[in-house]
C-alpha cells in the first residue's frame, strides 16, 4: 500500500474561507483536465461530513466517483480516500 499523500500550504485568507472553497466550492476551481472525463461542462462535488462522496457529474448526469470523506473537522482538518 502507498503512504498517504499529505499536503500543507499557506493561503492568504481565514481558515474558514479556505475550507469552504476547498470543499463546498470545489467545482468552481477544479481544473477540467484533472477529471475522469475531461469535460468542461461538469460538476465536481465534495459532499460534507464523514462518508460524503467526492465525484464528478457530467452534463448527461453520469457520475464518476473519486473518493469518500474520512475526516471532517472544519476548518482544521479534512481527509479522504
């Protein structure tokens, strides 16, 4: 098994804003060329809470699962597989 990838970086905004942008607004900034389909007209969704799905949904309604939220501790910590 591969070791978990841990990413840490500083942003020039309050932690609450950064957490919200990363989670509930993920579809506004996620690059389309880093998706399963590469479609420009799709939704990227990260559902809040442990067990929430992370997925993309095409304009036709086809969903491609990316992962699941394993830790949800806003605005301090977020983990997913």
